[in-house]
C-alpha cells in the first residue's frame, strides 16, 4: 500500500493537539507536516493536549517531539508560521487537515487545497453549544468548496488586521473544553482513516457532520457547487523549475519564465513602517513583509502601488536582486503566463 | 473544469471591475465635486480627485483650508474575497490634517471594509472623511492623534464642506406650451 503524507494546519491547538497522536498511530501515514505560528502559554494547558513542560515552546516543536516518541520512523516537518505564509510547494500532500480558529485562515486553507488538488478535511468546535463539526472537501472537478456555502455575511466576518485599529476582528479563543476538541479530533481521525483505507471511494460528496454533544444529535449534510461562488476553483499543474532563490536574480527568472506571480501574495514597492513612519522603496513579497530595520515593527504596504505580477516592465529596475532578496523561498510555486505553475527547488 | 466564468470568459472579478468603472464614472458625471481619473494601469486602479473643502497643515505648521484632494483606490484581484483598505488606498495630497489621515504617511483609515464593497461606497466614505462629515474622535486608534485632539476642540467648524457629493437634480426646465 502506498504510504500517505499529511499536512496539519493549526497543528498545536485545541483540536490539532488531540488529533496528531491519532494520525501518528496510523500505519498508512509516512510523513506529517505541522503548521502553526503560535507558542504554548499557561492558558493552553487547560484545554490542549500538552503538559506544563511545553509552556514557552513553539507549538509545532513541542508536537513534533511528541510524534517522534510515538513513532521514531515518522517523517515530521515543523513549520512555525501561518499556513498562508508557507510556500505552497511545501504543502503538497495526500490530505490537508485543518484545525484552525479563524475564518481567514480557513479561506486560505481552502484555496491551497484547490490549487494543489488535495482533498481537505476541516473542523470546528463551538464551546458555548458543545458542537463539534467536521467537513470533508473532496477534489472532484465540480465539488463545492468552503466558500460555495458563504454569503455576504460570511465575507464581512473575515478577520482583518487594521493599521488604525478600526474595529479589528481578531480571532478569539473558542473557549471550548479539551473534551470537545478531542471529540472533533477523533471525528477527523476517523474520516482520515476511511479516506486512506479506500473506504471512501471517489467521487465522494462534500459532507458536513455536526455532533451536538449537548442534545446527543448528529446532523449530516452535503453541499453542492455554487455557480456564483467568489472563489474560482482552479487547480494547478505544477512543474519543477530548478533554481536557488539565493543566487537566481529577478532578471534571470523573468527571462526564463516571462512573468512571476506568487499566488496569495503581492509584491510591494513602497513600504512604510506604521510605528516609526520610516518609508522605504524596494521590491518585497508580502509574506508578510519584513520588520522595520529601525524599530522592529512589521512593515506595511503604502497602498495602491502593489504588484500582483512581476514582468520586464514592472520589475525591470530590480532585475539584479535575487529571488531570496525579494522574499521568495525554496518550495514557492511561481505562476507564470496563463497557466504554468513552477516549483522553486534547490538545484 | 468549470471555473465560475461567464459565457464570454469574464471572471466574476472582471465583471465586478467593469461595474465599478461604470458606476464610478456615472457618480463623477453627476457630481460637481468628484472627478475620477483612470490611470494607464487600469482597470483596477482609480484616482479620485475631490474639489471640496478640507484641511491641510502646511510646512509652517499652519492649519488651513484647501479645496482639492487626490486619493488612489486600487482593487487587488482577490478583493471579492478579502480586503485590506490600507493596501488599497493612498492619499496623494501631502499634509492632510485629519484624525483619520496620517500626517506623514500616505495612509487614510476609512474603517472596516467588507470585501466586495463598491467603488462608489468607498468614494463616499473618503469624501465624508476629507470634509470632516465623519472623523474618528478616539486618540488611541487614530492615525493622527494631534489632529484628533485638535478636532475635538474645534467641533463647531465641522463639517468644513457640507455639500452632498452627488449633485441634487433639480429639473427646472420651463416647458413651452
């Protein structure tokens, strides 16, 4: 049987921390990539599957240590960043699993699953009503995506950080119990096992299972593709392109590929520091942007002038910078021209 | 594979941008205050020129009334799904004196922005700010705290321009009998 690879986004949280040991114990699983930007704090011990020794450690580091103790042969990669910032090539896998706590992160996970043509399992918990939810998104051409079920209200609830603090809606902890997180984790692990054993034969419908632990009710529903969905549902055909971001220049990349775009990000030409108000003109990918060299605050785009695409005309004056200098990394997937997608791989 | 395209190949985003352009130009057409410029990198870029009264602080530190402002509005290609107003907007007029506009950076804060908000709505929001029909009275999340304290002490001066952005149509043609 072919061994499976998994990416777990939100790997260290209430559901993720309970889910990982189940995944590590599955004989089919060969590689797990953990993605989570956070560090464990005091409060996490109450609801997450950790102990006091983990406080202060990055969640992905603490969790990968635990997984290696369960199965020393498991190939574990830890990425301490938000899923939307990870080079997409590093997220290629047989199944994307997400245990995220914000709408915006789920939206990115959805987009990544489609681009990489990977089945996706998402979950959510609602502490106030003791609800645990698991959603299965297969990759069939006409399958629905997360956003197919979204209306204008859902989009207006997307968390966005505002530089002036105007009504920022940051994700807040779900305050769900450890038991509820573990319930969602078990439901996800069972779906994962079914998918890997071939019990769920494709094409399977997109399914949602909600367990209402307060009233002992299980609800299932299926969804359909929404022709007016704001997401385009495109998938990529990725081809390797061997280059070292540290030594390949923007000019050389444009010559080889014609144009360069890193989806989910933009190239910023005018950078500003919201804290010390320093301004800087240079070409950078907003992955997010680097920190201000003067005060350490993360830089922001000055607005209006970002580029979705680099080409000879727009990036000519930056031709001598290397791809690493403008913020590209190994594993980034470059879209060039109409539908070519290339993976940056170290030579 | 179906990718949410209209029969002529337009994506939902292209269709949206076409509508913003039409509606934006129509608003400018029916306004004595607003002019809408579409720079060569169009369609997703617009520069709005407001011939309205507003305030700037000049190099000597004096707060004075001027009657012309330029603000750029750019729509990223994922705008229907997520929106960051700071990435989209840029104030081209230097020295604007307002709690919602930075004194030295080209930033304006129009508050929360829902993805898919129309260009026309954004143009109205910018106008309300420039003319002090709206301003943020709270120093702690203001882009210009000094202007914020100043604004609280000078509330009787606002709004500095009270004309509506859109010309009120008064059809006073005399019909010949």
